[in-house]
C-alpha cells in the first residue's frame, strides 16, 4: 500500500497522527531497536529513520551531534538499509528514510532506490534536494513507488507551494518556523495563516515538524495538520534517561 493511503487509513481512527525521528546508529542500532519498539507499542504512526551525514544542514545541535556520533561509531549506509528492512518486517507502520542527497548520490541513485523499495521503505525526506535539481530522483521515486516527501517553509510563496505539491507524494512536510530543528515553535496567528496556505496548496496530508515537543503542541495542531513530527525531544530523552523512557513519553502525548 502506498504511503498516502496508509496515512489516510490511520486518520480515519485518529484526530492527528504522530511521526517520530531517529538517527540510525545513534547511540547504537541496539538502542535504535528498543526505541522503535517503545514508539510503535505506544502508538506512533510513522517513523523517519535518518541515515547520518557529516553536514546535516536542516538539523539543530541535538540531531547534529547524533549524526556526528553515529558516523564516529562507524555507521555505514548499508547498515542503515539493512536495519530499515528489519524494522519494516517487524512492525506494521510506514518507515521512511531521511538523509541528505550526497549520501544517495555516492551510493548510486537507482541502487539506493531499489534497495529501499526491496526493503519495504515507503519514501524519502531529502531536505537539500529541490525538485528542479532532482529530476532523476523524482523519476526513480515514481518507478519504485516510493514517496518523495517535499517541504514547505513559512518563507515559501503560495506559488512555490503549488510547484512543490505537483512533485510530492505521501504527505507534505511543513516546517513550523525558520531555522533548524530543536527549538520550540510558537503556534500563533501567523502560523495559522501559514498552515492555511499550506492546506490550500495541496490535497496531500500535512505533517508539521521542527520544535514539536509536548502534548500541548500536538493539541494545538489538531484540526490544522494531519500529523505532528517529534525528533530532537526523543533523542534528548534517550540521552538523559535511556530508551525505556521513550514509551511513557509517547503514551503521554495522547
């Protein structure tokens, strides 16, 4: 089943979905396994698994450090793809790969897409690849039935949002504010206007990320977005209290 349909089926039972983010290999794949188990058992609807990169330009200090530590520990792209296939077999929710284009380019675009599709991955988030520079990437996404997740920002014009929507599949990732991940976002009138523009530009489900940290944030998004994305907050939690703390945190977001 394609990613968009999976999400729409889940939305028939929930007011808003939850997507979480992990950095593969940080602090280890064994910890990744436990964190994902905790997430899925407590109701997460979709997980983006980040293949670490040395210069993750969209990520704030928490995820940047996790990328650097994962690479320092010897995490390889092949390890990440193998791990992704394992998680797809284990859990009945959609998994995505998030990474930066140089990783895919060095691996080989078609080889990467084929491996991901064979593994059961549902799509990709690649923040540094605009569609104008990704013609072959988008063609391969169509060929292998994988969803290229495109990104709206508060600075995106309505015209640009329409252009991006024409190439996107699965859902649109709406960045809650300018800057990088990690800092808490404010949901004010300007934000509501921004999400209104996002909704007008596409029929795809809308996910909101960057600075989503607690139940209050998720409640504020109900009726405005289809999915909330939590990343840095759970990575900090694992650092401070271990993987077992993730389950109660996720359960407390409902």
